[in-house]
C-alpha cells in the first residue's frame, strides 16, 4: 500500500484497501471557517427540523475554526457570520477558534501548519477545497462541502472512495529563481484542471526531499486546481522539526510500503523548470514568463494560502528590497504568526519602503471577497491559486497566476517579468 | 424524470461562475438562487424554470468546495446536471446534500441534445430519452454507494451496511 492507502486502511479499520474501495474513514481533525461554518449551521437547522439530534458533536476537541474569507468583517452580512461562528464554538465547546483581533488568526490552511494542528498520518477534512494543502505534512487532507462536514461533526466519519495515486517525481533541486509554485503550475499545465480528478497527487524524489515544508505546502495546495482529492508528500525529519518547533509533541512518521503501487509515475527534472504564469482564465493555461504576453499590469497581489507563507514573503522581499513598485501592490501575510515574523525580520519595512500596501491576514481578493478586488478590465498578477472569470472581482478582470518572485518582479516593472531579467 | 435542457457547450464550468465568490457569505438558499450562473450567463435566473436540466461538457463544477453551487442551481429549479464529467466535490455535494442528480453522459448525448429539448432520465435503465428528437442515449451508471445515497435521499438518510 502507498501512504494514502495505509492512512485510509488504518482509519477504516481494515488491513488493506485498494483503489476504488469505498470506506467509511474515522476522521482525526476537522476544520470550518466563516463561509463553511455558517453553511454547516444551515445544514444543522435542516437536520433539526427532520428530527436529527444536533445537540452534541462527536468530539469538539478535534474541531477547529478559522475566520479568514471575509475578515476583518467586510460588511454587515459577514459580521453576522462571524457572530454565528462565535455562537457555534461556544455552544459546542470548541476551544480552538482563531478569532481575528485576538492574537493568532489567519487563513485556515495556513493555521493547519503554523499551529501544528494536523499530524502526519491524520485523516483531516475541512470545509474548503484547499484543505489539500495540509497533505504536505503527510496527512490525508481533503476538502468537503457543508453537508459532508456536518456529517463528520456529528458522526466522526465520512465515506471515501480510495483514490488512485499519481506519483510526481522531481529529480534534482529547482533552480534558485524557480519556486514550488512554478513546478505545480507546470504539472497543472501538463495534466489539465481535471488531470487529478478523484485521484491523489503524491510528490517525491530528490527535488522534493530538498524542498522546505512550506514549498511542499504550495505543491499540495494547488493539487485542488488539478481536481485532485488530495495531495501528499511522505513526511520526513523536516516535517517533524517543523511541527515540533510549533509545539507538537510525539510526531511520528508514516511512509508507504516498498511495494507501494501507483496508477502512474510522472518524472520531472528540476534543472529544466522555469518561472511560469497561468494566463486567464484557467490554471492550466500556462506560459513561460519570458514568453508571456507583454501587457501592462494594473496590480500585483501577494496573498492567500498559496502565496503568502513566510517563505513567499521572504522571496518577494528579496526582489523588492530597495526598489519601488510601479503598479498597485498588496501583501497580505497569511497569518498573524507570519505577519509578526515578517515584522521582526524587516520584511514589512522592505514592503512599505517599496510602496506596497500591507494588509491583514485574509482570503481577501483571492476569492473576490474584499480587500482589493479587481475592476472591469483590470489585469492582476497574483500569487493565488485560481484565475477563472470573476475569481478576483469583475467577470471581465484578468488574473495571471505566478510565484511570489515573479509577482514581485512584475510589481517593479509593471509587466510580467522573470526575476532574472530585473536590472 | 422529465425536463427541458439549458445547454452550455463548454468544458470546465467552475464554481466561481456558478456562484461568484462575493456571494459566499450568503446562506439564504432562495437568495443564492437569484445569483446562480451569474458569472457565465446573467440571463440564467430569468430563463430557468422548475424542473430544468443543465447540459454541459467535462469537469463541471471544478474549483471550490462551496456547497453554494449545487444549492444555487437546485433552488433555481435545476433537478439534474448532465455533463461529460464532474469535479469531485461538486459531485459529492450534489449527491450527499440531495440537491440534484449529477448524470455522466457520453459525447453522443452531449452533441445530440440541444437547448430546449425535452428529455426523460430513467436512472433504473441508465437511459436518457430525448423526447423532442426521439433518440435514446446511455448514461454512466451510478457507482453502488452513490446509487444508495441518492435512493436514501442524501447522506444523512443513508444507513451504511
């Protein structure tokens, strides 16, 4: 069995599972946020009317709650949703509720690793499609809708069809100017936005071994854009150190068996990777940055669970240091812990000196919610994950997806720019 | 189950066009319905009728896990989406929440069925009859668990063996 099959076998009390088996897996952790939480409560209301008992969760200690999409509250409705979340965590005794304005908070997927909320080998489900992100810690991490999350909250388990696994092997390190974001864009360009549909996308090889945990998080994050059920990297000592430094104890490793089977193995050479962008209107619409259209950009956006981890901000700051931005540029650190580190290490000063607006942690404009959404015909380069029509604002705005290095270089020139081509 | 077709002849209809992100804060199902398909077809709300079906290409519902997507379609009156394939979260949201039937079809049905055609979906025979054109197509059968959850009326009413 490979790592995902081992996790799902353990969680469903079986000795073996095979792709296409349907299992009811016991869930170890579950997350909701200010969009899926009120959605789940709506399901609870419906269930109550049908006579279901919704007075007790299966295990409140395994549930955690984030405020991220429309915070700080964007308007009256989002403020009411935040109140609903607070009532929810109070009623059910959920201690792990990360509230904005009260210390650590941030994007749900960022908290999963910054707060060491998920461990290797866990079955972790969340009411958000980018729950896949956390597979980088060696968990089976999968996004679900409101009904399914409500089911997990009340029953502690959920059905899964055991996925086939595509193994992406990266031979050798990525060059300095190439980030994990470029590699995952390359993969999505190759296999398409449904190339991973229903499947696991696993990453391995010497290039992955050499990667930081945060880079692996970027890879797993955007398996969602290939339609994958989950993304995963077999955990190693780096993951143990990462989680231990964030307060976790007794982190144990899990790996696939030596005879693990994969539906397909796709190999890439690290040295051949280049900075890429995904052009509007699909993450699979890939171009090499040096061959990208020479268009005038209106904005550079460095934010989201995909592109505003500490490492992402560090990459952007390396480019922006001592420079001025030519177009509107926003940096929104993905959590308060990252924000603080960026402050302590001088990154915020670099951004502010360059003319960047630094905003609070939020999903913000990534999902067209608030905090810098795009107007008609505006063109944005963004470290986020999707560029469907209207994703970041007006349906006739355009988003190019890129790494933080490319987004920062483009902020300086106002055009889509390879960081190697800056003077 | 009979209904008339609203056809979108394209692949990858994503959740951002089915229900744009700005409406994610809304949890009133009727209000969500007024914004269904707004990112692709601003006229959808005025033309959709109770009992209509949507016909589309591959990877329908790709993108986000927002259950708002099947909710908005279902509360607009859509009883089934017929597509060459579905994105996984949209598919399981549609089934587990009992919002609408996701019917996987083949190229012949995708090409052969036109906007406005009246069709009859017979899940027991895995058949789709085009009553307007008097033609029958095969649909992909539901997997065992999906069939059982649909029959039960959603995940909460389904009793695992």
